[in-house]
C-alpha cells in the first residue's frame, strides 16, 4: 500500500505519516523509490493511536515499539510487554496530578491575594485641580474657567472649562474632552489583549526591547517637577512602565483620540493612589487644551511613523525650549523612511543623544491575511534633546 492510500485508510495526513517515519515509528519498505506499507505498519499505527490516548509522547511510543519489534521472535506478548509501561505512565500521571493540585492551590491563593487588594485605591481618578494651571483654550490660548463641576477630594470628575472666546472643554468621568475632536478608532486592536494575541513574537520582542530602553532613559532623566506630555498614549504601555518613577510633583499628560482606550487606562489608574497627577485628554493632537511651553518631556512612542513623526511641528508649541524627546516609531517598508523621521525630528531642533534600530521583523501573526514583505517593520527608538 502506497503512502497516500495508507494515510487515507488510517485517517492520517501524509505529513503525519512522514513524521512518524522520520521518528522511526513506522518502518515501511522502500521499493523503486516509493514506500510500501504492510500490515505491520497498520498494526504500528493502531498501537500509536492507542498509546497516545493514554498520554504517551511520541518519543515514549517509539521506545515501546522498538521493544515490541525486537521481542517478536521470543514469544512476544503485547499485554505483558505493555503492562510495565502502563504502570510507569500511571505513576508519572499521578505525580503530575499532585503537582497540578499544588499549583492550583497556589494559584487560587494568589488570586485571592490580588482580589483582596484590587480596590485599595480611592477609585476617584480625575483631573487634579492643581493641574488646571497647565490648561488653556486650544483656539486663543487664554485661561479656562471651571464651571458646573463635581470634585472628589482633589480630583475633578465632571464639569466644563469655558473660555471667554466661547470655546468649551468638558470633563466627563475624569477625562478631558475636546469638543472639536473626532473620536476615532485605534488603528490596531481594540484591547491590549488582542494586540498581544495578533502580533508576531518577533515584533513583540523588538517592541519590548525598545520600550524597556526608552523607559530606562525616562527614569534616568525625569526631574522631580517635570511635566511629561505623551502623544497617542494608546494602550498606556509606556505610562504603565514608568508610573512608579513619577513623583507627586510630576504631571503626566496622556493624550489619545480613542475614548475606549483612555477609559481602560483610567480603570488601571483607579486602583492607584492619585499622588501622581496623570491627566487624560481625549482630543486630536492638533486641538489640545494646553498652554504653550509647559512640557519638559515629549513622549511619542509606539506609533506608526506615518502618523506620529510628522506631527512634531504641530505640537512643538507645547514643549519648552530645553525639552527632551523620547521617540519610538514603527517604520514599515513604505514612506516615510527612517531618514524622513530623523529629518522631522531635526526640524524642531532636537539633537540625537542616543538612538537604536531593530532588524526587520513581521508585524502580524501568520494567519493568512496580511503576511508578506509589506508586513515587515522596524522599531526605531531615540532619545533627543535641545
């Protein structure tokens, strides 16, 4: 019987049959360049299927089949031969069950520990009243007046910030909203869980390396009274990595136009004591309710180069003359290229202090939808100063 008919007869794929042959589980005869499978091969497949049901690995099954084949000439008794193997496997499974029970108990204990501390924060994260001095009308840059507000401790939960020119910025559920911004969808996945599930291991590896390097730069450079402005906070990955490095005198302004992502980030902040001022703003980058010259740090990480680097000129008004820039960009094969990004950064008078680039890696998992050269990207990270 040839390989195709043999595979079909035993409900196997041809690749599975070839894999079994490579491992020595099947020993067909080769005649004239083709393999021929006999009744002994069929019996071996039956043994493989049976032993797999009992939890034996293919390597273990190979050892059992070797013993069977070499014992055939001396009154081979399948049941007697297999009994010792079954006993050993049963003992192994019993040990694994005990180990799993122990792990289950530890996991349950850890879950209970986490659950008992989940609500330790105040649960009132909002716009800190002390950060109002940093806000201004996006149109005329005049001060904003807080009206019709609800404040819990120092956190503004709701209200309106009105300008004399007629512009109004609302605060809803502790988040600032620009009334002229278009609240779009995030260009990638809707949640950080989907992001981790859909992107390739190589991409996550290079992105994690870039974020760790940028996070360490931020921790080493941030001053006690510095104001940081992050453009396109997304999932809040960078903020989560540097939050503990922020002092009670720092202000971290996180901007994104996707309200769902900001609400999820707010839930994370809810469980923390609001000693650090984190201001969440749902607005387009070109319509920020901020005063000029307030940011000591501009943070522009994790986004596509086509969307981020070119906006630096537009947001430069919010950065101080001696500010620093942390930039992390996903560069594809399409323009803008890495040299274009460097030119955009240089155009706003930032000089490279240190930079690094990853190798080309696939961005998405190979699910048959977006794979190919256009899927390859490069992670560019840099620390810049004026």
